[in-house]
């Protein structure tokens, strides 16, 4: 394959077929090497490529062209008319010249065809005999120039359409002497002259006589030539001689070489804006006059950075500084020290800039460092173009109202948050005027239900209507009503003990407009007083009982040895004391059976253990001491004679709950000793312990006691009715004592264990 990267490619076949062309080809080769445009030589009727320079190869893409027919080498030209055009040139021998001819080449198979524009010459080539032997093609790729020209034409078309279609703006083009060459539709509408009337005329008729006398049109053109443009606003004339205010801009026009060729004038009617500006100016003067005489409002303005530039008399009267002292100073001077530290002056302007207005509700500082509360706003000041040129701050001194509101708010917060019922009544009718949350919680009526109700709404039904206690009447008469104790009725019908404090509500002029009453719930206090009295009676009763029990213990304790007597008496009294302590711990509401057993058995066990098994049972206060005495006697007997007298002895105490047919719960407790000395049978005589069991469990508690002297040890079965304060759950898990390892070290090891524990 020939090398097509060189400027000119030759075909060996062509050289052999036409040896006479050798010299011509050599000359053409040198020309091809320096030719900036594309060139190629086609041979024969099939238009076979004989020569093609590098510019041609760039145009059509890298292809194998030489010695190939045109239709085969460039099939993408099909349908574009080039095949037919070359056939005509070859047949007729007439050259063809084309300018900006469109042609599409597909440079690569994977790309879309690229549309190009070329200037091209198709020149027939003859042999020595004058016959057409081929075609010489020469041209240039003018795609960029063509597109630039098309864009320029389109831009000119758009400019002309814009020029002619603009009706709100007058566009006038003059030559260098000032004579009109173009006059658009907007100029016709604005000035009144038609385009035909103004072409060739100067622009002098557009100006007022005053401007013409001062030669302003010529001066304006000189200014435009010197500076490139001249801009200003002035009066112009309509065709009918009337005037209008307009902005005018005159710009010089240059041709492609930069030479001055005329002027472009753009005129915009601004009559309405001028009238509006004059009205605005007059309005501002009126506002300034009004503001200068306002004393109840502080009005000041600042620049965009917050520097005061206007300080009206109202601001001077309110803050104490004169205009001379404030203009040029930062507006932050009127803010409190805390607000300045928090950056509120800057934040206020940021909010006004962003939202259009910034509320100004805060404390401010006077010249004498006293504070006043301002209620107002800060708004941006804008120029005619909408740009912010500063801020205006308007505020009213509402310090007195603010302090009154703060006081009312504090009072309202107290009324709302207090648990006391605070109710106000109208002076004339006694109807309820206000009803706080405390009243709602105490009496059950909602605010909507209570407001407007009569004064007797809360009076119990068994008392006369209106004001049976005289509280309302006494308060209206000016008497002091303080913590008067009475009874009121809730919505649910419950009688509530309350203390009432009432006083008059006075208007600003001193008139009595109502009564404010504070109702305090004293049920808890009353109940506490009753409990205290009951406790005093109970303590007195139990002290007498305890002394009687001690007296009985002393009388029944028989021991010839004083030491033994002292030990036995001390143990029995300690059992009473432990039961007493257990009851006091639970405020005499009862005693837990399991806790009682642990406390009574602990002194007797030592290193031994006991099994405790049973549900949770709370003994009534009256049963705790007798049960403690009974357990103490059983443990004392076991320590002296039974299972606890030897190291191998074992003790098991279990209990359960049962129920009598009348619903009274029964405690059934079983005491079992084992591993102690063998028991021959029941003792011959009835000792003190047996008498204590009978006296406490049978006589005092109305229960039953059964003692069985088994060979393995004593078995005692007790059944005691629980009439008050029972806590039980027959299905609950066993309330057994846990081993120390299970209890996490919370319970001390008292030497007893449950049947679930090892050992």
C-alpha cells in the first residue's frame, strides 16, 4: 500500500500507463508539497485517484484512496451530487467553480457524518492529443469562515429585528455630522416623528430651546467622542412641542477599521419616574416635618454599617442624647451591655435585611444609664433601584406597661403553678370570674364549667345556699379573712376540708371589683392530726399493755437461781422489744412473719441452721407481739431440751394460709425439731412456756396450739386467725430465707436456711 502520509502519493500503475506525464507529475508534486489548500488528481472516466495531498486527506479522513475509483474510495459522497458533477466536467471538458459548497464526510465509521463547506475548482486535464484524461481538483475548507459569516448575518438580523421591534426605547443612529440615518419604531412612538421625516435631519428638533441655545447637542457629541459615551437625564420635546423627561445615552460608532462613522443614541422616557420621585421627595419632606415634631416615638436612621445618620427629636427626648452627640456613632450605644456582648445590634440589621423587618422588643439604655423598654421595629431603607442604603429604627417607650406585664406574668405564673385553688368572684353578683389549675384539681370542675357559676357552687348541699360561712360577705365588708377553716364540696360530691384566705380586688380608681379567695386543701393536715391523736392513744394503750405483759412475765417466771431468772426474764422482754421494733418500723401497720421468725431465732441458732418455708404473711399489729413471745418460748425450750441443745439438731418452721368458711384467713404454722435428744413423751408438769403458748396464741389471738412430743423431737402446730392487715398470695413463690451466696451479701448469715439451700 502506498504511503499516504507524505504530501503527494504516486501510484506505480499510473506511472507505467502514462510515462509522458512523469515531468508534469514531478512539478505538481513540488507544488503539492507547499499548497495550503486541498488538491487531488482524478484519472479516467471512473475518476480514479492518482494524486492527493495532505490537506485533502485531512478533509476526507485517513483513507486508502490512490488508484481507487471515486465512488469506491468516497462512498459517503453518494447523493450529494459530486459524482454527477465530476462526470459532467469529464464529459464536457468545462471547468466548474463552487463557493461554500456543502459536503458531508464520515471521517470514521463510528462517527456521524461531518458537514463541511468548501470553495472548490474542478479543472479538466487533457493529454497530448487534447483528449480529457482526468480532473484536477483544488480548493479550501471554508467551514469556519462560513459559520462565522452565517452567525454574523444572524446577529445582524437579530439586531435589526430588535432595533425595529423595540417600542419602549428610542434608538437613533446618526452619521458623524449628527444627521439621522436610522430611526426605530420606539423613536416614532416616543418623539412622534416618523422615520421618513427624520432621516437626513439633525437631532436638533429633539432638544429644548434652552439646550439648543447652549449648543448642548454638539457638546454631547464631543463628549461621546472623547469618552466613548455621554449619559444624562434632561427634558426633550415631542413633535407637538410638549416636553417629557428622559434618560439619554450617546455612544460613538466605529467601522471595522476603527474609524469613527457615527453615533448611537438611546432615549428612555422617565417622566413617570421623575413625577414619582418629585412626589416622593415632597412626601419625604412632609414625613421629615412630621417626624421632627413627634415626641412619643423615637425615630432614627443608620447607614448599612449601623452608624447613626439621623436622630430625630423623639429619640432625643426618649434616650437623652442630642443629635450632635449621636450622629456618626454606632447604634449599639443605645443597647444594653448584655445585648452588645451578644451581638444583637448586628443581628437586628441582618434580620431586617433578610426578612424586611426586625422586631425591636427589648430593654435599651438611656444617656443616664437607666433602662427603658422599647417596642418597635427596624426596617431597611432602599433607594430607587432597590439597594439597601441604610435602616430606620422606630420605637415607643412602653417601660411602664412592660413592668406591669412582667408583674402580671409573675402573678399569673404563681396562680397557674400553685397547688392551692385560687378563685376570684365578682363584687356584685358573686359569680366566679377566674379558676386556676389548682381549683380544677381540688374541686374537679374545669375552668369552662366553673366560670360564671354562682358563689354557692362549692357549698355542700346540706348547708344553706350563698355564703354560709360569711367569707364572701366579710371580705366584701373589708374584714380580714385568713385561713378560715370550713368544708367545700367537689364535683364528685366529696366533702373537702379547706382553709380559706380572702381579700378584696381593687380597680385602678380604688373601686372594689371582686373577691380573690385562696382555698387550701387541709385534708392531709386533718388526717395527720387525727393520726397523731390516734397514735397518742395507741401509744398510751400499748404502753399499758406492754407493762401488763411484762408484769405477767415477771409473775410467771419461776426460777430459784437469780441469774437464771434474770436471763429468762431478759429473753422474754427482748422478744417483746423486737416485736415492738418491728411494728414501729412499719408504723404499726403490721409485721412480716418471715422477718419476725428470723429476728426471734437468730439469738438461739449460733452455728446451726434452720429451715423457714412459707408464703409472705403480714401479721396484724395485735398478733405480732404474741407470736414473737410464742416463738421465743419454743426456741428457748429447743435450746434447753430440744434440737437446738446439740450441734446435730435441726429446726424446721413452715407455714401456709388457709381460709375459714366465713372468709377469715388462717395462719397455719408447723414447728418441727429433729436430731436432738430423744423425747420419752410429754413432760409431767406444764411449764411456763406451755402457759405462754396457751395465753398468747389461744387466749389472746383466739387460735389453737397442738404440741406433739415425738421421739425425734417436738412438733408444734399453730393455727391463728388473721383478722386485719393480711398480705398473702397462696400461689406466690415461697418466701424462704436465701443463702448468703444467693442474697448477694445483703442478708447476714444468721444461722438459718431454707429447704432450698444446701447444708
